[in-house]
C-alpha cells in the first residue's frame, strides 16, 4: 500500500492569533510565516483580512513573501469580506480564499436567524463569489461537529457544485468524540455528491482535549488536510497541535500517511512562536514541552541511561532537541548521579558513589532539582570528608 500525503494547513497566524494577549505585528507574522514555509507547511492561513487594517497588511505582505505554500485568507459568507480577502491575496503565488458559514441548528437559529435552506443559499453564493477571484476556494461548515450529518452532506454537495476545492469540517466547539468525528468524515465521503473532486479538511478544537485525536480519526477516514497550529494555540483551549500530528504520522508508519513537514524544525518553531506571542508552552506539552524528553524518576533514568528506547518513543534529535535530560531529584538513583557526575568530569568508584549519593540525597530533599553547581558543592564536601 503506497503512502499518501496529508496536507498541513497552519492557522497559527489566524486561529492561533485569536488567543487573548497574543496579537502579533506584521514583522512578527512575516518571521513566523517564513519559518512555516521553510519547514514544509502546505497552506498558511495568514489572517482574516477584513478584520482590521493590520490583518489586511499582514496577509498582503505574507502573500508577497511566501515562496512555496499556498496563502489563505479567512472570510465570512459576506461579499465585502471576500473582495477584501481577494485584494490582500493578490500577490500570492498560490492564493486561497477560506469562506463559510455556521451549519449547526444553534448557529442557524441564534447567529443567523435563518433556515437550513437559507444557509445553503448563502454557502452557494459565497463560494461562487470567491470563485470569481481565485481558483482555490475552501468552504468551512462552521460547527460541523454538532451539525446533523444529513444536512451537512447537503451543504457540502452544494459547496462543491458551486466550485469549492476543499471542504473544511470544523469541530468548532471541540465537542466530538474521535469515533464520532471519524464517522462524520466517513459519512460525507459516502453521501456527498462530487466528494472525490475535493480534499476534506479537519479543523478540530481542543475543548475536551481531543483535538489531535479527532484530526487523526478524520484522516483515518479519508480526510487529507489537517488544520493546526504551532503549540496547539487557538480559540479557548486551542486547536490540533501541528507538532503532534506530524510526529504521530511519523511514529505510526502503518497508517500509510505522511506530511511534507521537516520535523527538525519543530522544537525551534515552537520556541519562536512562544517567544513572539509571549505565550508559554506548558512543560508537559507533547513533543515540544520542556519535560517532553526529561526523565526524573530513578527507574526511568536507569533505563534511559542503558538505552534511550526504554522510555522514549522519539529520538529528541529528530525534532531538533539536542538531547534527553536526566533531571536530578530526590527520586533519582545512583545511576543518574554517576551519569551526570561523569559528564561533569567526575569518575567515581562504586564505593565513592555510595558515599556521594548519601550527600546528594540531603541536597535533593531540600531542593526541587539538584543542578550542576550543587554537584560541584557535593563533590567538594565529599573531598573534604575524604569520601572521594
Ligand atoms: O473553528 C472554526 O470553525 C473556525 C472556522 C472559521 C474555520 O475557525
Ligand atoms: Zn477554529
């Protein structure tokens, strides 16, 4: 079975930038977009051009700069939005307009005070209008996660007939279970007329911590684009994390799916986005968190020192992390202490290690972590006591 490519649609600069306090200026956005392009992202959602003059400028400048990826601008199903997005994207080598409308009953009733028929009409009108400006039009059915499948299939059929090239099925509220989201994609593949002509996209939010699992369920059922952000940032609890889907597909070759992303960039890009946005990465964040390759319990440290594979499924170098960290705490054993001491130039006999280890435990009990300076002190003390 040959391996198929899943396109990576990065929305760090649009959905990600919606996070309160994470506003970026144009030069920061250009810096991040250049990196996304370099690392192999297929589509960069650069912003929502009608939302502000700053966003319009950023989408324009990114369109001029990006060499490989398609550049995308978001719109509502509103003619003016589409015209402004087309204007901002006019320099892009590969422009894409991302237009759409809410399709769940609560969006139809409360946001639009409309009917299902009315929503289909607006979807057709928006896609057809966007098509006048660009060839590549992605249609989103907002809140598709909570939209009745039969109606969703009707909207999608209409959007394809109007010229959509990509169908985005967002789980806007992060509500779906992975099996439910996967079945939704399967249902659309089986019930939407013309579906073979377009790419299905997963856009999953993380309100219940299932954004990545849902995106994987989506591509396992035939979707071929994932919308994601660096560090999983985005509205409320965030979006699917780019680094997670990239590494899941690499670590599970039996899925026969791959991306065009070079994973060597993952850690550095995570740091860049965190720094530019002033938004810390949680230490236990998968792949890029400070503890993702750190080992602190004695049993784990002993295993990793003997062979990394005992407790690591990813070689840290693959994602651009220099090396695994052996963190010395009161839970560490002799093996970890000897390993770290040796790296610092202290070769200890078994007897010496026993005695130094006792001293180490006194330090470890009063500190959260024993650092290199503490080890120098411990060695100095042991020397004075003639233990080494
Ligand atoms: O979550 C969502 O539904 C969105 C759309 C605008 C694509 O971000
Ligand atoms: Zn979203």
